[in-house]
C-alpha cells in the first residue's frame, strides 16, 4: 500500500485531512479510521504530508488565478487572499 492509496481509501470513507507543520490531522465519522489505518498513516507519514501539501498548493494556485482574473487583483494580492481562504475556510475580507 502506498500513501496515495491510503489517502484515497480514507477519503472515500468520509475522512478529511489537514496539515499543520509536521502534524497530520484527520476528521471523519466516528469509528471510520481503524488502528490499521493509523499504522499505515504513521508508516507513510512523510509521503502523506507531501501529497497533502502539494494538493493544498495546487488549490491555492488555482484559486489565486481565479481571483486575479475575476477580481482584477495583482498576482501577489490574489495569492495572499487564496492562502487566507484556504486556511480560514472562507472568503477573504
């Protein structure tokens, strides 16, 4: 089993992930994440974190491009707002 397979399987079961520094957090329905899942996540933690960081970066990049075009923002401001939205779960003020 590889990191991508682990993430996809848990995601299908309703588990969501967040990264804070080197900490990996999971949220999902009670009882969905098994001890085997936790062991697999620990074993592949570096790869899992890399995948999740790359996905987050891709989402920020895409959102920044949309903000730059739709809101006529500078690239710098669009990226700032996209990061804010990503980390605060909503629209930037």
